[in-house]
C-alpha cells in the first residue's frame, strides 16, 4: 500500500484526513511536537495512523508527503531520500522552496484549498510540477484523489495561477460573508427579526449554490429580474455605485498581497 506522511496536524490536515477512506494509504504523521502527532493519530482510530518522530523512519517507503504546516515551519522538515510526491497546501510557498527541502520527489503539487475543506466542500486550485515530465500523469492522479477527498479541484497551468485562485476561492468566502451579513442587516432594517432574517439569507445561499450547479450567474440573475421590476431597481442602484467593480478590486488586492506585490 502507498505510504502517506502527513506533516502537520492542524485544521487542514484534519479536514483532509476526514475525507480519506481508511485503508487507502498506510498513514504516518509527523510534526514538531510528538505528543500532538500522537493525539492526531488517536483522533482517527479507523485510519491506524503511526506517529513518527523523525522523517528518516520513512526512508524505505517512497512516501507521498502531504505538507500541512504553516509556511514558516517548512525549514523544520527535509529529507533527501526518494519520494513519490510532495503535496503542499502552504499558501505563498513556491515549488522552488519545496524542492530545496525535498530534492528527490518524482513530482511536486501546490494546492490552494479553501475553508470549504472543513465540510468536504473545498474549492481547490492545483498545480503540478515534475522534474522529469514522464512522472507527471501519475502524480496528478495521486494529487487529484487526495484533493477530491475534501472537496472539488481545478488544475491550473502555471504556479502563478495558484495565487490567482485567492480571488476566486481562497479569500472569496470572506467576501461572501460581507454580502451575507449585509443582507441579514437589510432584512432587520426592513422589519424582520434577526433570526428570521438570518434563516432566510442562509436558505438563499443554499438555494443559490444548488442553482449554480446547472446555471451560470447571469442566467440566475435573469430568472430573478423582471423588466422594470423590484430586483432591477436594486441592481441598478448597486451597479451605479460600483458594487461589482469594488468586489473585483477587493479580490485583486488579496491576490496582489498573496503575490507579495503590496
Ligand atoms: N485552513 C485553510 O482553509 C487553508 C487554506 C489554504 C491554505 N492553507 C494552508 O494550510 C497550512 C495549514 O493551515 P491550517 O489551517 O491547518 O493551520 P493550523 O491549524 O494552525 O495548523 C498549522 C500546522 O503547522 C504547524 N506549524 C506551525 N508553525 C510551525 C513551525 N514553525 N514549525 C513547524 N510546524 C509548524 C503546526 O504545528 P504546531 O501545533 O506544533 O505549531 C500545525 O501542525 C498553512 O500553510 C496555510 O497556509 C490553509
């Protein structure tokens, strides 16, 4: 069975593991605190996880390494034995830096998941790099299987586009929180109580997510907007004040920040 070494035992490691079927991999966990690794293993009894104190314990296993640590922790872990794959979720850490720590992997994956991972609904952007291009297909299959365990995934062609996905999915849940809270406040302003307003907005988001599976946003907008009607009036007000442009600019700012340009 393929060995999988999870480096880090935080929220994302837990979210990913929850989606992995037991007995798919022989799983190991490594972190800077062995007691936390042990606790992590105990929390997932069905996966029979082995906590390790030193990465060298996996020397003969040609493992997949799943890097789920904070970027500043990368320097703590390295090895020069052969690896099947290094799959990193670290925001803002390029493949080049990962190769320095793990020079002998067949392939390297950068993944940018989002908060949806907590409920197996991550929107994950994926980029693959293999020093020898022949390994890339197999690496992509491994990476996609891992990614689908905690949501949906989209391949991108360049590493730069991983940062671009901050706009669409990395930061966007926070932008949608602003929209949701504004609509709850609007309901209260119009006379609904906070519970009613909140329940109605949540149900609207659920219905909207379901509709998006088969319709694009423009089609949904057309369905809701009668000519010269109430929704058209509200939309026109928002458009005149640049609502869409401001949202787009906000997403752009987040991406610039991820790229270290501001
Ligand atoms: N959560 C998300 O939605 C999300 C989305 C996209 C990308 N990411 C990326 O996923 C990674 C993990 O995020 P998370 O949400 O799982 O964070 P988390 O719950 O805070 O877990 C962080 C992990 O990193 C380890 N760590 C922190 N500083 C370290 C250091 N200096 N040396 C060694 N290990 C260190 C922690 O170990 P200790 O407990 O021992 O400190 C822990 O295992 C981050 O790189 C983040 O950029 C997360």
